[in-house]
């Protein structure tokens, strides 16, 4: 057994695509093909100073012998096979359009036009785009607010089973785990439930690429029996922004179909830089991930303990488990409640940025979220703690504010008056916000964070949705998906 582990480690230290890219980047040749920069530094002096010539040398196309993403035969095929081994998949496909394209491909591969997909209302906007592209019919799990944190954090099993019973024609189940806040659903139970009803479980694990590499972290969705898993490698493992991976288990998902769909959705000119960063990130995690995560988890737990001693603040952890569908918590995510200082998360975010140069991952009406990764150090954590310690002085307020009523009262899902796809492509017009009640929405209206749609195309706009949106905008939330992000108008079906 020890020899097997050593042999695997030896294999995983290889970076076949990175090596092949180096060979092509620094080989002696004269190029008369794309890209147009011909591997030479930019003529713009600022860009040349910013990037140097290494980036341009490495920004190559498949012309000239570099392995090609859409028909890998050599180094890239080896790199994806190593990734599948490292993450425990039967096959892994590299993504250069982020986890967004992974969610699109998952739905287009597993759910056909007119077929139903069971999914939480609290799904990423890319999942909704996948539903639209596939012309699938969504069956929604309603958002369940956690009783302590007062935001939806996980998928609830009980209504999931009820909906599978009520809709025997559901073709797939798609869940998001972990949530943006780092809370994991009971993915193993979801997988067993989906499989009992004969359908695949698709998991948006964008924020959990590091799961499975350390015992203090939740198990990965692949370990839990998921059939297709999408991970944002760039979020937690250090690959370049926009680079992700799609992992699958054979049996309930047609791997060839997934490859065909990705070939249609992803750029036909994939970035060698993104692909190389995926190869390198996998090698690092497979050979050093446990040791590197030791430090990350330790730093996060030390920060959590310190934050809990600060006046007016609280940092959630394993106290979230056991309610609201939460099965496990990622300790590297610091979900910090700031409402004890009579601050919104948006205000705390701005104060930390302006006065201490600290950028948080997200803010909502009651919290800020900070994400620790392999690159964090004692110094970076100390800077965060220093900024948090000074929040009371900066805001000059303390105690008394309670926004639970705002966050917990998620509006009921509106009446579906038209199909999502039909409403999206129907002629539409802008309607004044206060005059939109009763109209059929023609766009997605999503307060961010946490990114749960209040209105989707085809839904009839009601008073509860309008009141909720008005309250969240007043608190400082941003609206995504809408043509008018200030929501002075809403696009409605003409």
C-alpha cells in the first residue's frame, strides 16, 4: 500500500501540459500563425511592464503541435487523466469558461427540452442559464433560511423527496454544495435519494474544489456519490481566474455527450495559460495539499476564535450544523455577523476597504464573508483581525439593530405564467417598478448576495416580491440579471 501511495505521488507531481507548453513557448521558431502578438511583448509599455514577455511566450494556440482542448491526444489528455485520479473521478474535463460553462454543460447533457430538473431556488445564475439553454422545466426547492444565520445555506432533503414523488418525470437533480458561505448539504443523502428515483445528481461544487484533500474539510461531492461535479479551481486552489474543472462518474451520465456539449459551449480558442494553471494547481494539491491546508485550516480556526472575542461580532462555524439542511461547514470560510455593531454587512465591507485595505469575499445585510486559501499567511489574517477590531471606532455605533426579519422572510415563489424560455425571448418593455405588479417578468431579478432569484422570466410579479426587492435595495444589495440594476424599471413581457 505504501508503494502505491508513493507511486501515485510520483505520478501526481508531473505537470505534462505545463512542460509541453514550456517546450513550445521557448522553442526556436518563426511564427506566421495566431495569436497575432507572435509571442512578443505588447507594444503598449504599461502592459509590457505588467506582464513581461513570459506571458506572451506562453499564450499559444494548438497550431504548431500544442495539445488541443477539444481533441486532446497528448499532454492535455494526460493532465486531465491525472486530475481525474487526484479528485476521484472517472473522467475530468478542463474548463476555460469557468464553472458557469460547467453548469450549462451539466444541464444540457442530462436534461432535454421539456424535461424537468429538480433544483434549489438558491442556485447560481449560471444554473438558470443552463435551464434556459436546455429548455428544461425547473422544479424548485424553496429557499430554507437557517434559523441562526437567517440566510439559506443548504438543500433540504424532506421537500426534495416530496418533489421527486410528486414529479416522477424529473430527469435530474441539481444542487449547490457548498453554498457561497461554505456550508455543505448532505450530498451523500441527496445522491442516494436521486439514485433511488433513477436520476443523476449534478453538483455545483464551485466553492469546494479543496474538499477531500484534508480531514477537517467536508467530503467532496464525488466521495458522496454525485454523478457530475463542477468545481471552480480558481476559487480555492490557485489556478488562474476563469479556470475550472468538471468531474464525472460513469454510469448515469454520458461522458461523450458532456464532451460534445462542452465543445459547443467553450471557446474554440482555449487559453493555454488557463489550462496550464489547472495542471499546476492539481499537481500542487495532489502532492502538497494536505500540508498546505493544515496551515490554512489552523489560521482560519485561530481567526474564528479571535473574532468571537471581539465586541459586537460573531463568526459562525460548526454551530451551524444540524439546522437548515447544513450537514458540514468549511472552516476556511469566515462568516462574520456584524449586525451587533448596528452595521450592515455592506457598511462593514466599505469601512474595511476604505480604512484598512481589507477586501471581503461578500457582504449581505447582516454579514461579511472572508475566504482563506493556501496563499493566506499569519500576516494577512492579522490584517483582517486588525480591521475588524477597529470597526466599532469607525462606525461609532453599537448594539440594538436586528435585521433577521428582513433576511428570514424570503418571498414565496411567484406564479409561473409563461415558460422561462418563452418569456426570455418574447417581446418585452420596461415597466416602472411600482407599476409592475401583475405583469409577467421578462428578466431575472436577483439580489446579490446571496444570489437567490426573487423573479425569473415567466413569473408574475406580485406585491411580496416588489416589497422584498425594495427592502434589500434599501439595505445596499446589488441587483444582477436585470436590465436596470437600480430597478427603477423591470422588463416585462409586452
